[in-house]
C-alpha cells in the first residue's frame, strides 16, 4: 500500500520520494526544476511536493461528490 500525504486540505498518494540532490548537477547547486518536471512526467505523477530534503512525486486523490446519491438504510 502506498503512503498518503495530506497537504492544504488535499490528499496525495506518494508514488516516489527522491532526494533533491539527484536533480542537481553539482553538490551545492540548487536542483534543476526541468529535471524534476521530466521525472514527474516519467513516473506518472500529477503533482510534486517538497520537504526539507526530498521531492515527493504524487498522484492527487480526487474529491468525491456525493450529491445526488441516496444512501439506503435498513428498513
């Protein structure tokens, strides 16, 4: 089972967690965001989050609209 991460009232399935240094050409340089976008597309993620050391490549969990549905109870 994949982990779920909540951020700003949205839920995401974490597909991959990759250290930010993997996207830098040199040890102390900032990550190349074009590489991050290419990796996002390659792994099938639709959203990228970032913590202090890693990029989190995620799939957004869509909200379910329950309007129009009736819940049947026991009669």
